[in-house]
C-alpha cells in the first residue's frame, strides 16, 4: 500500500509538469474552480478554449489516451489520470470538449468507417470543431431507449424530425451525435439508428433552457425536416442502441472521479466565521457532530476515487462500480451546500455577492447542485446499475418488452 | 499509486479466511453465544498457533514481525467469521499498549505470553454509563495498589491481565494489573453480544505496575484507542461484508409475489446504498491501515474516519439484514441477530460515534491552528 507514484508514473508526471509549466500559469487558491454549474459559454471563453486545445494538440498533449494514429499518445489509463491531475492545477481555458473527447470521439473510433474517422477525428482532437450530444428527449431521460424523434429514409438522405433536450453547448457546436427512431414498428431497442449531424444544417433550432440557478448552459434542440446524408450514419440501421451504449459507457468512465471538491474545507471555515447562539458556530456540539459526518463522507469518497486510480495504475479497468463516486458525491455536495446556508442563520436567505458570507457561493452551489444529481444518470438509475451490474440482482419486471414501440403505453407529453 | 494490499498480504488473508471457514463457522459463534463460556478456547489456540496474535509484534518478543497491513487483513477475516475469541482486546488493546509504552523488561516478560495465547489481555478504562474512554476515571492507585471498579471490561472474564486507567500521584495513568490475584473480583454481566462478553471487575488493593509515564494516561490511552480503532474497523468491515453477502443470497432465493424479492427496486436500491456504505468504509479502513503502518501523523484523523464509517456501515447493514429476512430474521434460530448484536457492540466498545466525531473535529481544529 503506497500513496506515491511508481518511478514510471513519477517520470511521466514530471514530463507533463514541465510542459504545463512552460505553457500555462499555476492556479492559486483564489482562482476558484470546482463544480460546473452549467454556465453559458461566451465567445471569448470559446476562442480561449479552442486556442488552448490547439496548443496541446500541436505539442502532442491532446487526448493523450487516444491511439497515435488518431493524433493521441496511446497513453495508459493512469497516465490519463496523471495528466488530468496536473492540468487541473493550472489556469487553463474552460474545457468545452468534455463531451466531444470523452464520448463522441471514442464512439466514432469504435463504430466509424475509415472515411468517417478521417473526416471527424483530427479536427475533434485539435479543438477546431466542437461536438455535442443529442440523446435525451422530453419523454426519454432515464428511459433513453424510449426516444421518439424520427428518421425517415429519403434517397441518399435521412429526414429527421423531433426534439432533443439537455444538449450542452449546442449553440457553438459544429457536430452532434444523434440517436433517433428509424423504425417505430420494431421493438423498442431495435428501432434506433445513430447519426452524426452537422449542427449548422437548415431546420435545426436551438433554444437555451433557463436553469433554476439562472444559468443557460443547456439547450432544447428542435429538428424540422433536417437532412442528414446516409454517409453520416454510424453502424447499421437499427443498431443505434449498441452504438449509444458505447457512448454511455464512455460517459460513465469520464464522470466518476470527482469527490474531493465537496466543500467540506469551506464549510469548516464558515463554521469558524459565523456565530450560533452568541458563540462561534464551530463550538456548538450539534454543529461539530454534523461537520464530522460530512468530513468522514468527503474523505471516503475521495479515497474511493484513489482506489479507482490505484486499479487503473495496476492496469485494471474500472467497471460500473465507478457509479459510486457520483451517487454519493452529488448528494453529499448538496447536503453540505444546504448546511452552508443554514449556518448563515437568517442571512442564509440572501444570495448577494457583496452581502453574503463567502460571496454567496453557498447559495450558488445549492441552486446548481440538483443538476449534478440528475446529469449522467439520476440517483435512481445509478442504484439500478449498481444493483444489477455490480451486485448481480435481477432486472426489473418490464411491460415494454417484445412489443412494437408504437404500442408501448405512454403518458401525456411533458410541457 | 497503489491503494491496495500486496499479493503476499492477500495470500495471508486468504489463508486466514480458509482457516476460519473451517474452524469458525457461524455455529461456533452461536455456541459461545448460547453457553456460559466467554470464548472458544479451541479457536483461540488455533489463532495462536497460526501466529495471528503476534502478527505485528517484533520477533524479539516472540511475534511474527509483520506489520499492521498484515494484522489488518487478519482482522477483517476475524470479523467476517464473527469469531468468538478475545482477539480485539488482547491484540489491539493490551498488546498495542505494551508495544507503545512498555519498558523493554515489561515487553520481554509479557508479550511472548500474549503472542502465544497463554495469556489474554484486555483494557479496563470505563467505569459507568456515558464514558467513552478514560475521562472521569475514579479508580485510584496508591502505593502501587489499585482500588476501584471497572464496567464494562471487554473479555473481562477471559483475560488474565488488564491495562487499567486509574488516578495516580501525578494524575491519570495506565497500569498493568494481573486479574488472577486475590484483590480482584470478577463478575460476569449479561452482554448485548454474548459471543464477545464483558465483565465487571472490582479491585481492592490489587498490585498495579505503571505502564509508560505517570500522568500521561490520557494521551497514551488515546493513542492505544486510535490503533485499536483502525484494526477493529477492519473487523467491522469483515462482519459487514459477511452480513451483506448472506442477505444478498437470501433475497435472491426468497420469492414473494412470484418474483425473487431481490428483483424489487425497493430492495435493490437499498442494497445499492448499503454497497456504497461498505465501499466507503473499505476506503477509509485502507487509509487507516496505511496511516497505521507508516506511523503517520495522520493516524489521529484516519482512525476517526475509519471507525466512524465502518461502524455506520456495519450498523446499517445489520439492521437491514433483519428487515430483509422478514419474520425469520427475528428468530433466535437464524443468524441475523448475531450480526445485529456484533454491529452495535463494536460501534460503542471503543467509544460511541458521537465521541469519535468530537475527537475528529477537535483534531481538525488543532491541525488548522497549527
């Protein structure tokens, strides 16, 4: 048992570190960072993000885990972790490529034809083109395979109609991965096909969603007779679900880590700064008990992440058990944020940068976190994944098996 | 980074597991639980012969000379088996106290006997309800003679030597006291977990030998408890995993409404939550073992988070076990109550969760002030 790098890992870290030091500035404690609460990306942020990605790509430090033939370094999983750990210590541009590099790229590499890979992968890697994901629909979230947007064949094209939702960054993206229903008469999972769509196509309308925290990082995307060439289809017609699973497995692998940023350090500081019943809150035994519980859990999530890294280091592939970090971590961040507001007493009602403890960051977190609990799998979906894939418990009894999709019962459409 | 046990340590763990599966089935725990015997002598002898009692004791004192990572994996198996032996008291408390503070002469005289199992040690700290360590101790030592009463003394009937907390001339100190002399009266008391029973022990002028520095008892007891907390957390982890595995098997076999009950989301989601609690406990335990084996400054914090999360996971799992089994879980005949008893007992025996939470926050404050 050893918390330190192996000699090979240490050498790689030094190499990474040297390049980062030559090309970026170290992040200070005042530089913030942490939880992404779904903010809109402005033009300036966008060009800075593309410039940083280009710089990395030119030096061979972009998408290092991708095979060399696609511009990566063929790096190991632990090297990927080391790169991420080191890069996060520097003041770099916002990473707007998480979905493209974490999910779209690996899917195209797995299921694309040589021509498709040639067309898309290099510009995805270099940041010249940005990608988004068009999976969820108003009536298909946790039950993604229940999606209803349609693709109808027309000569060499497909014509797409319907609506997607929760698409991060749709406004500035060039390409999107899209799952649609190509055969409503087939059973649910067999009627889907998978496309790459040009986000500049006529007939695509993008409307930002206003979140509960006022942010507008996500969008609704409407398709009105949008044409996609058949050459942009990934894998066979009707095999879309298998391709989508590839995407989702990569999503799970790219979430997971986190945990250390639950905010327990800030909460301890806040408890020392504010009073409760006329004395520093930290002296109250009830507060102390609560802080201790948060601390135990924060550390447990952090060390569980370390065990995952350790498994990677030994060449093992973390499986569905990586769901734990998100399931436990998101609830914990939410509880800590809620308690951060409570510790402020009646002033907890404020959400004003200049007049609230810690510049209103507790209220901001509180309003941002619910998104984290549903993104990339709700708590309930994650519990199913753990129960079925980790613990081997039987799947749910289902009423949508073996019948044509069009005959599956459905509720009224959501607003 | 390697946040895992080595192959050799895993092999040791597997050997311990195999041995206990054969020699310490749950029926052995039940046998002790249902009898007046305070522990299983045959299993104790077996554990001693395998060298487990001296896993982390240097060879010069008769031990195996391994480290705490090895002791931790053995502890996990002892916990998984609900082994009815005074392992935690004799090894994590008495032996560790001697290793920490004993003079060379004391170690040479006492450790070989503890390692061979010929002698069983324990710690007698608390005296009444509401105590979690050595606070408010009233027992006194005057002129080398101990007077006072201790309750509960874990494995107090089985042990023949105790590390006793008492007020000395220079304040609270720890003493080594033989429990077999005339001035010691032992009384069996009914215990929540009779497979690991406690006793009341009264001392009326029993010879007491100073352990460590006089007046340093509180600090020393704190260090002993930190070490014991990590090791007991591994026992708790093993017990939790066993309870979880048995419950999972049961839920897969048990049918209701035409389906295995393990197929209902109401049950599956609770299994998923328990699994998370156990994995979190495992992570904190591993960190504790690392801190313990490196004699790291972080042990003070690591012990708290290992003990708190392991106690929580064991408590929750044992409670759910009875619930998932339904009516049969509440019968004497089924084994669920042995886990239920062990979980609650281990969550308080070294001090309750509230006291460890307080300890954790105090230590974090001290770190921040430093």
